C-alpha cells in the first residue's frame, strides 16, 4: 500500500466535502504564492510590504468577512472560513490576524450590530479590502477584564464625544475605520469611528518580538466627536464578546495551520539531516517527537472540524470555542517548540519558519482571551462557578 500522507495520518480529509477541499486548495495556493515566500522578510523587517495591496488581494479572493452574508461578503460556511484561516496561518499568524480582525471583529461588529446605513457604507469596501478596519477593546489598564475600561463616550447634543486610549490594536495605524468600545451612562457601547475624525490618532507599537508581520497600535481618542448614527445598536459587554466568539473560532483553525507548518518542517528536516550515520528520523527519540506533534495536530484539526460543523448548524456555544482556542493554540505552540528542537541550531534561524511561528503563537496565546481566561470560561461551564474575580 502507498505510504500514508504524513500530514493526514488519520485520514481527516474524509470529513471535508469536495467543495471545501476546493476552497482550501485555492487559499493554500494564495498563501503559498502571495505570503509564504515573503513573510520571513516581512517579519524580520517588522513590516508587511504593500499591506494595502495584500489586503486587496485577500479581498479579491473573497477572504474578508467571508462567512458573512450580503454587502459584498462571500457568504461561505464556517468550515470554509476555518479552512481559510488554517491555510493563511500556515504561512504566518500575522496575516491571519489581519483577516480575523477585518472580518470577524470589525466587519462582524458592523454586520451584527450596525444600522443599514453603516453596513452599506462600510461592508462592501471592507470585503473588497479597499477599507481596513480595527477593533479597539483592550486598553493600557484593561485587558482580560474589559468591563474595567476607562474610555468614555458622553452625549453632547446630538453627538457623542469619545475620550480614552486603546492598546495593542491590530491594524490600528493602517485602519480607515475603528470599532471603538466605550463606557456610557447606560453601559458599554460600540462606535464606528472613521480614523480621519479629528482627535483620533493611532501610533504604531514597535519592537515587538512576536507578530512582527502585523501592524499593532495604540489608539488615542482625544474628544473624538461622532454623530449618534455612529453608535452600534447593542449595550453591554455582550456586544464586543459576540465579536470575539467569531474571531476566536477562526483562531481554533488558524493555530492548526501554524502547527502543520512546524510539523512538516520537522518531518522534512529529520528525513534529510544525518548524524551518527543515520537520518535523525531513524532515531526513536526523534520519531517520538514527530508522533507527538502528529497526535496533537490531528486532534486539533478534528476539534476544529467538529466545532465548525456545530457553528454551521447554529449550535456552537462560546465555551466550546474557548475549549478549542485553549487547546489548539497551546498545542500548536508546544508543537513549534518540539519542532525547533528537531531542527537543532537551525531551528532558531529565520531560514526555517518554526521559530517565527513559535514567537507569533506567544501573542495568539494571549490575545482573544488568554489561556487563563479560556480555562476559567470552561471551568465555569463545568462547575457553574465564575472564578474570574
Ligand atoms: P460576564 O458578566 O460574564 O458577561 C457580560 C455580558 O456578556 C455576555 N457574554 C457573552 N456574549 C456573547 N459571547 C460571549 N462569549 C459572551 N460571554 C459573556 C454575558 O451573557 C453578559 O451579558 P448580559 O446581557 O448579561 O450583560 O462578563 P465578565 O466581565 O465577567 O467577563 C467575562 C470574561 C472574562 C470571560 C470576558 O470579559 C473575556 O472574555 N475577557 C477576555 C477579553 C478578551 O478576550 N479580549 C480580546 C480583545 S480583541 C483581541 O484580542 C484581538 S486580537 C487580534 C486578532 O484576533 O488577530
Ligand atoms: P492582563 O489581562 O493584564 O493579564 C496578565 C496576566 O494575568 C495573564 O496571564 C492573564 O491570564 C492573567 N489574569 C488576568 N486576570 C486573571 C484572573 N482573573 N485569573 C487568573 N489569571 C488572570 N486587543 C484588542 O482589543 N484588539 C486587538 O486588535 C488586539 N490585538 C492584539 C494584538 C497583539 C499582538 C497582542 C499581543 C494583543 C492584542 N490585543 C488586542 C490585546 C489582547 O486581547 C490582550 O493582550 C489580552 O486580552 C490580555 O490582556 P492584557 O495583555 O492586558 O493582560
């Protein structure tokens, strides 16, 4: 019999339809052609070359807001969207972040909670990648506990005036539109803020050692005035948290893409690197590492497909997303570390993608809810006790 596909030992491809495999093949092609050959250089320089051109290419491929219906969005399934995240993140978590923030956070917020006018104004150009969005929830003093945010929006006649700071905001500096979450007299509210509004600025955060092929920014809102029509139609933390469900779901899949690249790099390397007269793949200890990575990757994909089917069926629960994000990001990071050791000294070099993925996954482990937050979300689902405070 033919040798098993080392990247699909369990035969999980059986779980996908032909259409889903076609979506995956086309995103893989884009990722291998447009991102993978260049991304090590972008990472090293801390800058994606022609990021607007890249965003338009992602838009032209239908990948921005791809699981949303109408307004120029592709209206694909949750599984299709997940497969796209996996293929993009197999190249780099930074580009997947761009897509997640655009589609699952900024566009989703408008799509789910926006007025007809906001949807028509923003979604078609965002789907096409002609306008870039960001999502400002985190602040310098408020991360895991967004309810403690200090950014405030006050009524002034028919307008709102927003003052505060957001921190660690993906796409901030390059964004045309910011979804800004602020406290009001009645609770947390979201606002669709054009980044040209007077008082708005978004300096880039430099010197990151992770997600270097991604723009991360501070947002400064110095009495930014917006009309009442800029407000989203939702009150309370369920507004931003509903968007996080979407992005976290994409990360469940994306992390498996980073793990796949680490695994395939380790497999190739182990097959060709010779020590003691043998390819290192012939040593039991190396095989154990390759098998552990394969086990974790297989379980991650299985979980992602299962959660994707639930999302398409409309039965996916937030704690299930937390279970997937927690497991798949943590295991992908472990896989990268193991792969790094298989590559020996070469593992620390940018000639190979493994260390870059490991560094990126340190951010992915923290953003969209830290390991501890997702542990507590699942813990609450198990026990009925909220242990956050
Ligand atoms: P809690 O009292 O539990 O809930 C407040 C209200 O929100 C509702 N809710 C949800 N709604 C929808 N989806 C969910 N997953 C929800 N979880 C809670 C809840 O029912 C309640 O509604 P209501 O109507 O009763 O008011 O809130 P809490 O203050 O105790 O906090 C809960 C906690 C800690 C789980 C939550 O705050 C949390 O998830 N914290 C982590 C923050 C976080 O993940 N930030 C991410 C920022 S964005 C980002 O990182 C982008 S990274 C870039 C990229 O993706 O590439
Ligand atoms: P903190 O909340 O201060 O946590 C510090 C540590 O304490 C963590 O280990 C945490 O788990 C632990 N901790 C906190 N509370 C508890 C508790 N109750 N029990 C046990 N442990 C606890 N945010 C956005 O809004 N939009 C974005 O686009 C965005 N992009 C990002 C991009 C990057 C590259 C990074 C690194 C972050 C980004 N973030 C973004 C911010 C991200 O969501 C936050 O960093 C994250 O939610 C954690 O908040 P914090 O960094 O303030 O850590």
